[in-house]
C-alpha cells in the first residue's frame, strides 16, 4: 500500500521509498526510513499536502510524494483491537527480515540469465544470441541474513523507448524501483556494454556493475583495473564468471554494502555531455525541478536528456503533467537554437558520441587489451559456417546429425526402458488378482504412460542438441545464413531461431518470437511455428518409423521435419501475400563470439526438459490414459468387459456384435471424416485424443493396443503390425502409418500452443485460424500422401 492511500488517523510502517537517488535521499532525510512508524494527521483543504507525524515530528508531504512511499498499515480506523494486534505482529515479523530487491540489467547476451540461474538456483533459458529472455523472471535466495528478490530482465542496449524490451525495462524501473541494480556487462566487450551503464548513472540509482565473462578477459591476457574504473564512474565493480559462479559471492557482498550505503566506491557522477548540451540540460533540469509532479520516478537529469533526445515516451509522460507543456516548449526552443548552431549534427548522435567518449576516456586509463585475440577462433569458424558455399551444407549436415542422434543413439536407452516397462507389466500381471484394478493398471497406466515414457531418451537427446546449438552461438549463425531464405518468404533471419526452438516445444518458441520488432513478421512467425514438429510429436514418429520404415529411419524422420518446414514456408508466403503487407525490417542480429557451453549447463537445460516431461507423464498423460482406458473398457455386458468380449469374438471368429465400447462408438462416429486418410477407428481416436497434448497420441495407442497377458513382452510397434483379430488385417500399414504421421505433424496445435498464440498475438482469431487452417492442411496432405503411398 502507498502512504498516500492511508486514511486520516491511521498508522503505518514504512517499507520502502521508491524513486531515484536524490529524491529518496531527500525523503529519507525527512525521516521516512524503512521500519519507522508514521501516522496520518490531517489533510489540507484541497487534499494536498498531507500532514504526517513521524518520530514525534510533524512533517507535510505532497500527495504525489506520499505516493512514492510504500507502507504496511499498522492500524486503520474502525479496526477491532484484535485485528490491530494481528496486523502489528505481522509487521513486526516482516521488519526482522531484511529484503533486498535486485534487478539484473544489461545488454543482450551478457550472461544475465546465467547469473540469475546460479544465484537463485533457477533453470531459466540461456542462449548465446540476443532476445532469449523476453519478460521478467523472479527468483529468491537467502544470503548473509538477507533475503534477495532477484529479477532477470530482458536484455537492452540502452534505455530509450525504441524497442519493446527497452520500454519494458524502463517501466520496470519506474514501477518497482529495485533497491539495487546489478548492471551485468560483458567484460570482454566493455566499450559497448558500458553505454547502458552511463544511462543508469544518469538515472541516479543504486547499482553495482558485474563484470561478467571475466574468464575471457583473463584468457585474452587483457588487464583491467576495475577498482579504479569503478571509482572513476562511481559504481562498484566486481568481476565474475556467471557460468561457473566464480565471484558471485563477492558480487552480492557488494550489493549488500551498496544497499546499506556503506560502499566506498559509490559516488553520484555526471557523465559530461559537453558545454552546449550541458547548458541546455541545466535549464531543463531547473524547469523539471520546479514542477513537483515530474522528477520523482526518474532523476531530472535523466528526464532532461531523454527530452533532448526526443524520446516518445518521455514526451508523452511529461506532456500529461500540469507543467508539462511549458517544459516541452522550453525543450523545443532550446533544440531550435541548438540546430541553428550545429547544422551538421544530430543531438542524439552527439549525446551518444559524448557518452562513448566518456567510456573511452575511462578505459584508456584502466584497460590494456590483451595480446591474444580471442576473436580469431570465432572468425575462423565463421568463415567456414557462414561461407556462401559451405554454409548450407554444413547446416544440413548438423541438422541431419541431430536427427540421426535422436533416433539412433536414443534407440539404446529406449530399449532398456521398454524392457523395464515390459517387466513391470509382467509383474503386475502375475501378482495382482484379476479384476478391474489390474486391468486399469496393466492396460491403462502401464500401457499409456509406459508407452510414452520410453521416448524420454530421444527427447532428451534432441533438447541437448538444440541447447548446444543455442549456447555455442551457432544458432545465431544459422539465423544469419538463413536470412536470405527467410526474406523470400517475407520474414527475416531473426524469425529463424524461434522456428528451430519449435522443434523442442512450440510454446516457448512462440514466446521467443517477441524479440521480433515488426508486428506482422512476429505474427507470421507465431502462426507457422506449430508446423515445426515439436518433441511431443517425436514419439509417434519413432514408434511408427521404427515399425514400418526400419530401413531408412533417419531419412523418413528428417523428411517429416522438412515437410513441416515447407508447409510453414508456404503458409508464411501466403500470409504475407494475401493478408499482411510487405515489410522489410533490416536484419540487426548480432553474431556473438562462440562460447563452448559447459557440460553442466547443457545438462541442466536438458534435465529441466526431462523433468517437465516426467511431470506431464504424472499429470495430464496419466489422466488421459485412464480416461481412454475406461472408455475402451466399458460398458460391461454379461459380466464381461470389452477386452474379453473382443477376445471371445476373435476366438470364435464371429462378426462383431453391437457390443462396442464407448470409445469405439465415438471412434466410429468420427471415422468417416478420417477414414479417407487410411485411419482405422483407433487411429482416429488417438489423433483426437492428442488435441490436449500431443504425447497423448502415443499413450492412447499404448492403451488401445495393450494386448493381452500372454503378449506383454511384445513392443507396442509389434502389436501395431499384427492383424486385427476381427478384420484380419493390420490396423496400420505403411501407407496409413505415413499418412498418420503427416496428419499428426500438421493438424490442430495442442491446447498450450493455442493459448500461447492467443496470448502473444492478443487475438483469439489467430488461435482459431491455427485450429482450422492447420487441420485442413493436415487432412489434405495426409490424404495425398496416403493415396500416393498406396501406389507403391
Ligand atoms: P543473457 O542474454 O544476458 O541472459 O545471457 P545468457 O545468460 O543467456 O548467456 C549468454 C551466453 O554467454 C551463454 O552462451 C552463456 O553460456 C555464456 N556465458 C554466460 N556467462 C559466462 C561467463 O562468465 N563466461 C563465459 N565464457 N561465458 C558465459
Ligand atoms: Mg537472458
């Protein structure tokens, strides 16, 4: 709650003073310090200012100032003594714990998320390219008696409001006022990274600079006097290696010291912008200071600089305040004069040049570049992988290797897990008494969940490979060489990364599309993402390819993925042609230096995915398996369940009676729609069941083809090949397996993906489009594939 919201006569304890350095200092000097009790005495007739009593003094604050003080109410008028007592206790308890709110700010790809993960034990996504983190992630940990709330923010090069990320970070600083900012910089690239630091200095916030990637600095043989540099710019600096955790303790020691106001290096400096600009700034700052409602969230100097730069958001916000018009007028006047004096220079450029000059000056005294050029390695590799001739072949080789590894290496652990599942099934069959419970466990749970869990190794391998590509920096190169191709379909290279991420899971991939600036490109990238075959669809391919195409698995496998890509491309091209207007945002993706990912970090990502997969097994897939099993088991007729009826019918070779299970009835009802694709009713049911989550397709097949007790040793694939006891033909053939895989590859995205599409595009229409369009495309292509395959 804010102090301004407290009614007269109430009491509250101060939690936090928001706003920039100088403002906070002034308010705190008046006695508004964390932990103190303040009482609301009276309000002036026009509601402003309000009189407060604090430490026995009476002070008055403007309402706007009081709104910057966060409080915990101790007593409100009209409370019972009991309520008052309880509130009091809660406040006392909260006071004992000291919370430090920390925000990580820095350029893209400087290691913020790595630091966040190592500090808070989280497993957020890390990748060696920009735009990985798209919104704020919060974590907590305790250190030296303090509770740290730490926030990982998207990467930004500056704090103008040019891109959504920059605006996001700026709004975050305004609305949440972290106690201490950790400005993470890539120490191997100080010159550019410190630009953001100069803006934070303008903002006048408490901060510490984390010199990340210090291992690379050391390796290059460079020498940096970071103590001196820190003193020069008035911000403490701590070298760290976020990847391994080295120096992170010292970093948080510095944070604590800064928070307590005890760090000797802290000093508020002004980055001098040259006599002409400084003169304009002074006038603007005076005007801003005279306007009570403006200079609270951000320092007057920062606002003044942003106004001179013509920052849209600053214009808008200042324009809304009562004195805003006057200030904007003054700014326009100053700029007019400035432009007359400097006909050949643009003020934004000048400000940037001055700031870079400041950084260069500071570095000249403290930094000596190393002998070894760490970038040689990067250049050599880049010459090869982004080469006109070799770039594409290398890319396809890598992709092929990934698919091969997923399939072939995954086969071994998959066999072990399959044996384990078979063994478990046997144990249940031998030990449990016959009955519904046994049937449910053996056929429903082991058949369903067991049927899916065997694919865990394949999925882990795929994720490991994707994570390796992202972390090493190759992904950024792939996007780079793909730029031309992407332009052909009206997108640009930047869209390529979310597409490859879609091979893992479409949901985070769709969220990663946020870093694409152009709206139409972003929406197209989102809409074609479901055609990137996600890892949940992988088990279906492994199962059916392993059974029906054992001669050339990796080729069929890759063929399916390529089909998905082609459909995505055609869709993108059509959307661009018929729905969105052409748009050519220049390609501004950086090529970060290659970094060898640590095995630990790659394993951590991979395992995080594995954990997610296992959780899904225990949740939605378990439930779905039981539901499918039950629908297939009931109704019971003459004391026989459906499986027994089936077995009997098969034995006696009768035509099947109207004794269909519920599932069979449903399957047969929808089958007319899908039978042209060669689907048996069980295949239709499996496809339908996969709409909530694609893993359910395989778990459903697992339940439907659970087999009887004598066959528990058989693999699911073998059961699919066996002739159906009633039709005397196998339910799946080469042709129908192929059309089934194509249908599953392309049809309606899963519910989580649809939700992500609706959320990210802010429109349910795009979600509806995905459902209808993708299903139609899937039907048509599966139909064509089936008919063609029948010819062979
Ligand atoms: P973010 O974009 O700022 O969140 O950066 P990430 O945490 O995603 O990391 C970007 C890349 O830098 C990843 O490939 C990390 O493995 C790598 N990285 C992070 N910290 C270090 C470090 O201290 N040393 C080295 N050599 N690499 C690092
Ligand atoms: Mg990040």
